[in-house]
C-alpha cells in the first residue's frame, strides 16, 4: 500500500507541475500576442515629428517624419532576403533641418551594389523609430576597416557615424537603388509550441505513473 501511495503522490505532483508549466506558457502566449498587437498598432499610427529625446521603450516603432539631407557616411549590415538573396542594409547618417544627426536604415541592396557611390542629397523620410535586437553574444564584431557589420547595433553605429543613438527605418524607397525594408514587430513567439511540449510531457508522466501502478499491482498478485 505504501508503494502505491508513493507512486500516486509522485504521479500527481509531476503531472501537476508539468501541467502548470503548460498553462504558464499559455499565459505568456497571451502576453506576447498583446505586445505584438500593440507594436502593430504603433507601426501603422500617423507619423509625428521626431521627438527631442526618443525613448527606446516608449518610442519603439513610433512613426516619424524627418526632413534634411542624407550624408555619404554609411554602415553596411550583412543581411539576406527570401526574394533577393544575400545583400546589405544601408544605414546612413542623416542631418535634419534643425541640426540633428541621426541614423536612417534606408533598406536593402544586392552585394554588387554595396560600394556604389551614393552622394548626399536632400530628402524627407517617413519611417519608424527602432532599436533592433540584431546583436547577440554570438554576433561577430563589426569589421570597421571593411565597413561590414553583422547586426544593427544602434549605439556602436551612432558612435562610428557620429550621430545620436537614434534610428529611423524608412517605410518607402529613398532613392539610389535602395529597396526599403519597413519595420515589422520582431518578437519571437514560441509559447504555443512550448505549452504543447509541457502538456505532452504531462501526459507521458501520467502514462508512466499508470504503468508504474500496474507494475506494482502485478508484482503483488
């Protein structure tokens, strides 16, 4: 009898804990979907003038319009698109009419167009503020001499191009053969898969417990 009670306690505790993890992932799923919905709403809201001191949390994805001129100072970020293959994002220093200097992600060019001369010129840009999460601990350091970057590190690029640590991702093409890559809500959302995994493990644990109880019973017969 003691063995049976022990198996039941272990089975209930293990199954309950795994089920709780599954429900927790469903709660995380709802939270993440809320973040994505809020970001999508922000991305498509009307554009406003560039805030004096944009906040990476509050102003992420905020649509803005800036007027001024592109300089010829650029950073090239290695990337790839499903439609066009490998290429580079062109990040350009932009001088606003009121004397600020910011970064503009103008979009994609093929590898062969990376070093095409792009002289500075006046422009008005509508896009979305963003501080992309491209750089992780495994991202290689940029090759400054070759002007090749492996992620959009806003702080490092701002220091290199002598701008504010502020990036606007252009919504529409800004010329010079560059294809705009508008901002999207970039959130990983694997919580549904995780919840299914935990519920599956709970089912396996319950099945193992039933098998264990069956073995105890057959040994006692």
